[in-house]
C-alpha cells in the first residue's frame, strides 16, 4: 500500500484526535475488511434498525431516516450484486458501509453512528451472522442424521464384530454401530439449539462500554432485529465472546464425533477388513501406485477436526488474558468463527455424501465373526443354568484355554470337553454358536437386537419429524 493511498486519520470513524497518517504496514495489520466483509448483510440490517431507533428519540428527522434507510438498501444491493468497491481506507465492514453510504446520500450518513460504537455494532453483526449460520449448520447435521437412520434401516440384517481396544469383542448389528453416531449427532443438535438461545441476545445499544446516552429503545431494536432478549449489561454486551467460544467448542466436539466415525470407516475400508467400499466420488488414487484407492474424504474429515479444535484452543487462549470490556485482540474472533463455520459446512456435507454412497460388504462383515467372540455368551449360558456370573466367567475362560490347548475353535470343543469343565453343560450349548441368536439376546433398551435397533430408528425418526 503506497503512502498516497493511506487514508488520513480524520476520515476514519475514530479520526479527529489523530492528525498524522497511519503507517501503511500498521494500516494493513489493523484492517479486518478482508474477512469481516462477510457480515455486510448483518451490518446493513443492524444499521437500518438503529436509524429507526434514532428517529424514535428525535435524533434524525423522518426525511433523514428515509434517506439513510434507502441508501443502505443501495449499499446492500451493491454487495449482493458483487458491485461494491472497497477503498484503501475501508478498515472494516462498518467503515466501508458508512463510507459508501455517505457517498450515496451525503451529510445525513454522519448521523447514523450517533450513540453507537463499533464495539456494540460488531458484536451485533456477529450474532446476526452466526445465528443464520447456526440455522444452516443445523440443517446439515439433520440431513446427516437422516442418512445414518436411513442406512441403519436398510442394512439392519447385517452383523459385524463390535470392537473394544481395537480387538474383536462381541457380535453387533452394523445398524447399531451406525446409530451410535446418529445419537452423538442428536446430542450435537441439542447443544447447537442451546447455543442458539445464547447467541440470540442483542448487544446493540450498549455503546462503546457504558451504554447509550440518548435513551434509544433497545427493546424496539431487539424486535426489529428478531432478538428475543436484550443484553443486561453494556460492558458484557460489547466484550462478551462466550457465544463464539461456545460455537468453536460445539464445532470441536461435533467434528470429533465425525473424526471417530471417519477413523472407523478408514479401518473398515482397508483390504485387511474389507467391511465397506467407498464410492469413487469420495476417494482418490495414488500418483505412483495405480492399485491404490485412498479414503481422502474420511482422512480430511479426521484432519480438519484437529484444525477446528486448534481454532477453539487458540481463541480461548486469546480470551483468557484480556481485561474487561473491548480490546482489539477480539478482532481475532471473526477469522476463527468464519473458518470453523466453513470447515464444518464441508465436513457435514462430505460426511453425508460418503455415507449415502457407501457400500457395505455384508459377507466380509459376517466372515469376521469368530466363535471366540461368543465366550461371553458361553458364560451367559451358564448363568441361565443357575451359575453365578463370576464363576461362569471363570468357567468360560477355562473353556477358551482348553480350545487353545487343543488348537481348535471354541465351538469345536466336544460336549465331553465342556463337561470336563462343568457338568452343567448340555447338548443345548451348541445354540450358543449362532451369531444371530447372540445379538438377539440383547433385548434391553439400547441393545443390539433387531427390536432394539428398530426402536432406536423409530425414536430418531419421530424426533426428526418434529
């Protein structure tokens, strides 16, 4: 930026006290227009509401209010059509819009900022922008849950190993695994809805920090801007960024859930597992190895979750050292909010695409089921014969050891072998080796039986319809 293009201090919203030009490097360092221009619509909405409030306390005439309102409509139209031209002195979206308004309507534009500070202005813009963003993100999460539920319904017959410590543990339904993530996302929706309530609190009318000296009706402003609540403390209203931190945490937790899901599918899609096949639309190849089909979509979901969390942790570090009220450090809030929002939009839409096009290889899933995974079922068999669980657990372990000693599968032990461990074993022990029978015994709410999985699907479908 040349010295000739550097705006003089008197032309800035904070000019007057300063007489010299800002250092060009400082000018660039201080500017936020490169990213906060995304809030142009919210900024115009806030200004249109504010000039109406000024009219109600006789700080502008009806003619001035109409001119400002119409001028802001023209500013909005230029942004919407991509014709708005930024100037070197446009430090931020507020400066840019007011500068253009003055060019369009002249002197009345100078009254718009009466009693208002960029401190309450930017806080208002951010809340308007974020609540709209939350609405969009909510739609993406709901759409993704619908895909999970639809796939669970479609593939309810498929059985697979359930894992703990990355070791085969017990048979479960593929749908049960899918729905575990649907319920995580269900909670993410609940948290997002709770966040939306706290975002929807109006700071406009708080001024720089002490409030508004002209008795501007903040309840009127709230109604005009569709805020159900007005902030109760002007200091908190101008500097509070809890809503940004909460949003970043929400995104961190939601992306963590989807990172875990992506990790599972990355493992399940390997040739060593072969449980699933990703669509070519969500895979890439290798520049060297022609046979490769890489799950880049899932790896990026997993990787971007770390980036989201980094934004959250970084912003919390910014907040923790600030004294009360507004400090310029808070300019860092917008880049974090915008970047995380964009990232979450991508993660959620790609996740829905991956899952909706995913092919489940049911034969590979069922082939991975092994009799040793039914060792617990063997203990349950003994419990149903009247043996206390701790004793039954130990007896089942002896059977596992006996099978290892005989170098055979647990189910290939003969009845005489079982009876050498306990006389309680009878011919009906052979029923234990049925995997479908195994999953069907889990009939309590939340279990992996068909009835329980169907109940989960029904609950989620009912919730989705609300």
